[in-house]
C-alpha cells in the first residue's frame, strides 16, 4: 500500500487544528478537498482516524498511534524536497557591509568558482545573523563572534584584519609611515558607525580601554564618504580603517598602518551545521586556505577573546559536514 502524502499532510493539519475548515485554510484548499483526503486515507488504512463531533474532531486511538509516524514521514518528504531545492538555489551570504573584507573573500571565491550562484546581503552583524542563520534565510554569515552561539551554529576564523588609521593631512601624524597606539592618545577616534550593542563597538571599546584611547561615537552617521570629509578637515580626529577595507579615494586623507602591536579585527564565518548547500564546503575550503593566522608576537586582540576562542577553534576539515 502506498500512502498519499497529500492525505497525510491533511491528516496532520486536522490533528493540529481539530477542525476540517481550519486545516483547509492552512493548506490553501477547500474543506471538501480535506474531507476527501481524510476519507481516502482512512480507507487505505482500514480504520477511522478521527471522531467527528459538532464541536470539531479528536483523534481515535488508531489516529493517535498513527500521528507520530505521519509526522516523521512528512518530515522526511520535506527534507527530500529541500535537498533538491538547496542544490538549485544561490548560496546566500551575509557580508555585513560591501566595503568590508568579507565581501572581498566572497569576490575571490566567486572568481575561483564562477559557476556558483551567490546572493550577497548586508545586515546588522551578529545581532541579526544569529536569527537569519537559525531560520534559514541565509546560509553563511561573516561576523565577530561574541558570547555563546547556539549549538546548531558552526564557525571558523575567516580573517584577522590589521587596523590602520585614516587621518587628514593637517593631523600631526599624517606624515608618519607607521603609528603606535600610544601615539593616538592625544587624538580622538571618531566612529559614528559604532552602534551600541554591536560586536564591532564592543571590540573598539576594548581597544580604547586597553590603550587609553578616546572614542567619539556621536552621530549622525552619514556614511564613510561624509565622515572622510570631516576627518580631512580636522587636526585632532582620526578614524580606524583596515588593510582590506575598500576606502574611497580622498585627496585630504592619509592611511597609516598601526604597529607594535597591530590590532586585528577578527571575522569568523558562521553557518548551520545541518546546512547541505553543495557550495558550502567549497566556501569553507576557500576561507581556510586564505586565512593568515593570528600572530601573538605582532597582533593584538581583546585579552578575553584570546582566552575564550576569539582565535577560533581548530579550522574544520572543509569536507566534514556535522
């Protein structure tokens, strides 16, 4: 005997709602269609699955026994369909911002795997990335990992971004080839994009405490282009940039690397352990192959991050699928 999955789906809907009409609304069909499917399923099984009353329905003993098996059967069917759909849809990647190093990682991946279709999205970082990964609206997120992640989320280090400063040509440090963090104490780091509660604001707060720097996060934030205009006109303000941050050219701005130590912003790649998109192992392998490791002799991370996994767990085998 072969069970009709449409009838099984109707049975579960009626069992959940206790009403044929509500089950019909849930499935987008008529009440008569639900009745026909249930009648056929009962005929195929040779037993009644529901007691019908004026106040709704309730499962018979046989119906209650059949319900968990029906749910398992439908779950397997849905997984089978999703396994095919996943192979035929773009890999959805949250890069946080299109000027950031994560976008460059995806761009170079696409150059190496031009046949992989990719949807690039931007977000509010880990705050939205957790939920988007959990509900399947994205396949991959790039973010600095802070706090405890859901056990269903896997992550590996993706990039340790060396920080630079961006200063105007009137700034006393503009003619330096390199600067140390201690030399920034007489200046103000202007960062209106440091949103309270974000993982990047937390990073820069840690940096400021460690090296006694001053950060001004006042806004409004009109974007990087406008911020560079203001920095270029200032003698005491600067902002932080990065080695792979795509900074628009500005005639009044100088970019200077930070040394001894060089703060590095840690980006991780996150995905759901049960994600079966065929391009995901390729991207994991690409990220692992291109990672320049953290160097404790030259680099700086927040001390707590170094102790609690900010360096990332051991890079996973790109062929391992948990």
